[in-house]
């Protein structure tokens, strides 16, 4: 039983650590895997941090269900009015 609990706790830590995705410095489209740490575009349920020196452009309409944090020196941009950002039950924090 103790071993099972240890495995469950370790899996929980993996899911918690994977719940946030940081952008990388540079200018990228949201859908570009090279824009994100780990090389994977964030899912709608992951917290997103747009870091200093990073510009992330909405190149498609995005529906997101977790917080998006625009940190000092980071930019979230949309160059086309049809590429809206919808944040459900979460926050856009600047």
C-alpha cells in the first residue's frame, strides 16, 4: 500500500509540474511549438506564462480555460481581428 501511495504522489507531482507552460524569448505564433518550453503548444487547460523578451502572436482564434500570465517584458499580440482570445473561467493577467 505504501508503494502504491508513493507512485500516486509522484504521478501527481508530474501532472502539477506539467500544468504550466512558459514561452521562450523571441517572436512566435501561438501555434508554433518552438515558442514554448518543451516544444509543445499549450493545451487549453494549462497555465501559460509569456515571459520577458517573448512576443506570442495569436495566429488562430484561441479558447483557453486556464490563466494566461503576461509577465513584465512579455507581449501577447493579435495581428488580425478575427484571431480572438477567449479565456473561460480563468484570468488574463498582465
